[in-house]
C-alpha cells in the first residue's frame, strides 16, 4: 500500500510539472496584445434620382352610385394626365380605395326624404406615383391637379441604388478611423499597427437641405429635390506597433 501511494504521488507531481505555465498562471503583461480602439464616421452626398408622391381624388354625393361614378371618371382623367406627363404605367400603384358615409350634422328633413339618412357618401381613390425623371416632377403634379386630383399627400425623394453612395461613406469612415488612431498613437508615443478587427454600426440616409430647384412651368407647383446623404459608423481595433528610431 505504501509503495502504491508513493508511486501515485510521483505520477501526480510529474503531471503537474508537465502543465504549461499559461494553463495555471495568467498571461504576462508583455504577452498581452496591446490595442487602440477608435470610432470612425463617414458621409457621402448625392442628388436624388427618384420622386415619390401620393395623389388622387375624393368625391361626395348623397347617393353612393353617383359618388363612385364621379370618382372613377376623375381618376381616369388623372391617370391619363400623369401618363401623358411621362410616368410609366408600372410606376403607378393604387394605395387606397374607400367608400364611406358621412352623416350630416344638420337636422333631418321631413316628408319622403326623411326615410333616407342625411349626409353624403365619400369615395376616395389614391395612387402612389414614382417619377424617375426628376425635372418632370413639377409638371406631373401640375398635370394631375389640372385633371381633377384634389388630394395630394406629400412628395419624397430617394436614390434608386444607394449602394455606391454607401461605399463612399464606408471609405470615408475607414479614413476617419485611421486618422483618429494615428492622432492617439502620436500623443501616446506609439505607432499604429495592423487592424485587429473592424465592425460597422448604425447609419443610413440623412436628408440634406433642399438646394436644387427643379425646372417647372409657370403654373406648376414649386418642387425642390435637394440632396440625400448616406452616413456610416464603424469601430476599428488597431494593434499598437513599435515606433521606429
């Protein structure tokens, strides 16, 4: 029994001695990777190339049939005018068609008319129009209003393919991060080494002040496209290198 216990103790001691120092002890400060972590921001701007607006017609009548007929006739005229102004059929999409009764706040009439509720039927027909030739945007709105559109709910501008703009913003963000890292390294008396890691954070389109007025006819509504901006934020970790002599 004593021989067996002594032999086991010798084996245990040998196993402990064979363990690497890093498994039992923390890494020495000199072995740790020294890094600089910085954030970078980049922004790139360009003029939009697409305008999107929602427009349509609303009709009122005490009877639902005439209200629907009126709205349909006016909407056909609006669609024809918008297409003649240069908008393709694929860029026109119906977004709302509704019919509902609006009771009249006035007292009920007497006699035969009292059997029918007082009020009007409101018919609403709206379409979303995408304008790909921006100089025509003002003319498209003017044509729609002239053809009978009596409801226009805003206009927005966008870029059909924003990826090239985002790529420029990323390049600017990387350059900004590098400049920040070098400034910190100079102040600390070290040098910037290779990139350890890089990650992209939040970003997206940023509206710019409206500075570009479109060509428009004398009676057309004034429309301004302005600029759109893509902003990218990144975080970069650099290894700290040795500064040369």
